[in-house]
C-alpha cells in the first residue's frame, strides 16, 4: 500500500483530537494525530503495541506512572496492555504505528 499526503480524511474521536489512518498492512497500521492545545487523552490501554513520533508541538505523555515531556523529534514505544494518557500542551502533530493492526481505524 502507498499513500500520498492528503489533508482530507481526519476524524475527531475525542474533543480536540483528530486522526486519520495513513497506511496499513497485514500486521501494522500508521496513523497521524492532530492534537489541539488543552485536549486530554484519558488513561487507557489496548492490546496494540504503539510506537510514536512527535512531528510538532509539545505533549505530556504518561506511560503507567511515568511522565514524559515530549518535544518535536522525540519518540516512544508503549507495550500492549500498558496504561497511558496524553495532555496536549501545545497544538501538536504525532504519527503512530500500531501492531497488531487496529482494524477499527480502517475506513
């Protein structure tokens, strides 16, 4: 699968947090997230391993009980079934890869 950059296709799934699937395969899925300052992604977990990269902005990422102030160029990996949350400190863009593929993000 190949995908060209496109500004369409974002879906808001929480107030101030929008995402779109960029590309996916049999085992992984890559998504781009637009995060508005002040937005909160509450603590949650899922079976998917999650690897991310902050393109722009600034977020506070909490993995289990550890806080990370994430700046552009920083990256992270969250094992499956590990609680995590995000507080958006500045308007931000993040790219994340999920394995196994998150089928609910397709379509």
